[in-house]
């Protein structure tokens, strides 16, 4: 019984670590970069701060990116909540 435990625990831990690595890789592409947040906090305009407060970092960074790219972010209305 002890032999099975000694063999099974490291194998289970190894498979768990491999699975978590795959999850981390997927999340790395979706997550907000630290540099983007720092730049946003330094250069945000009032409508972007309102978006951060009302809709979260995703919408606020979307407005910020649109403004930086010369988009029509200043004319956009905040999204309506469901």
C-alpha cells in the first residue's frame, strides 16, 4: 500500500503541475499587462477613470487604447449594463 502511495503522489502532482502550466499560458494572453495599467494610471482622462469605476479595467483600457490610437474614444458612450 505504501509503495502505491509513494508512486501515485508524485505522478498526480506532476500532472497537476502540467495542467496548471497550460492554464497559466492561456491566462497570460488574456491578462492585462502591468505596463498598460501603469501607463493608464499616469495618463487617464476623466471619462476613462469613470469607465474604470463603472465598468472595470477592461472597458477603461479599451477607451484608453482607442484614444492612443487616434480613435473616436472621446465620442463613445459608456456601455450599458445588463
